[in-house]
């Protein structure tokens, strides 16, 4: 197995650049997974990284050995653990770095369940929405322009492997998507005359859920294009939920209703 011990190694430099630059990820079509958990989730989804760098001080670990046993020998290399720590973006990722080709962008959905995000910029929020969508059985997520990069390290970390269960449409023209979408469109908003989430019948298929920016919410244009506006009932005097929490509540209410109807 190849061993990397120089900070000037071209592969190591490529990993570091991909971890720090969304522009480089878009240009190259690659992203880097940090840690054993994301590598395991990737392999469980039937995907094979192009390259996996393993810190030399982790080789004796049972978890690392089990992961290496699932990889072709040509895929893996070892590296000085200090070099991988310097290249990585997280302090507790476990040291393993995996180079993965980003899946080709799917077509924008014209029907069926989906989550649509407008200008959601916080990586942790975006990753949490992806994780909740996958857990609640929604398989398509549309990210409008201005959203965080879906394959940024913090988004991947917060998603906890959800990326591998989803079709993610990035940098989408949301006006063009709305013009072609033929399902029921639901927007979460505090304005207008929204209906309580818990008064809605969500058992049928084909719902698009719209969620907006952390500070300003949905734009008036996108909110106005919805078929229905939705409010999550809350105790008076409390702050509104952030976008990740709101999306989780809505998607799991839909999931709950469908489970009961099954």
C-alpha cells in the first residue's frame, strides 16, 4: 500500500484544495468525505471512492481494518496522521479522507415529493435538512441559487450519509422549477393566512415543501407561487424555529400521516 509522508504530495494537495474550495469541487466534480462514518455510508450505498487516505496510526483499529477490507487495494493509501489532520477541515473526523466523484446533477422534479430550499446558507442547517428529508422518505432536494454547497465538508458532516440516499439538484432556477412542477406546493411562512400544519391532509403523494433563508425566509415571489401556506403551531412568546427544525417537523408530520394511512 502506498504511503504518503510529504506535505507536498500532489494527492494530499488535491484533497486539501477540495476541502477548502467550492469552486474547485464544482470544477473537478469531486468532493472529499471526512471520517470513517461517511466512508462506511458511501460503501453501503454501493459507491466506491476513487482514493482513500488512511492515517498510519489508525491501521490497527478494527473499524479501519473492516473498511479497508471492503476496498480494492488500488484505492487505498496510508499517510502520516499529522498530514491528514492538517489537510482535513474537522477536528474529530477520524482522520480518514475519501475522494468521491459527485453524482451527475439530476433533472429538476416535475412531480413527486421534494424539498425546495431558497438561499439556505448555513452548512449545518442544509446538512440537517438533507438528513431529515432522507429519514422522512423524501428522495429529492432542490437547492436554489444562494444555498450552501451541498458537498461542502460541514454539509456532508451534518448530513451523516443522507447524500447517498438523495437526488440533489444544486444551483437551480426556482422560478423555472415552479413553472414545470405539477404537484402540490406547500410553503412555510409567518405571513398571510397560513393553515396549521396539523390541519393539513398530507397522506397523498406529490408534495413540494418550500423553505427559505435563515433570516429573511422565503422570497415573496416563491411564497406567492405556493398552493398553500403552512404555519407550525407554537407556544405564544417563543421564537420561530430555524429552517432545519421547521423542515424536520413538517416532513415528519407528512411521514407520520402516511404511516398511519398505510
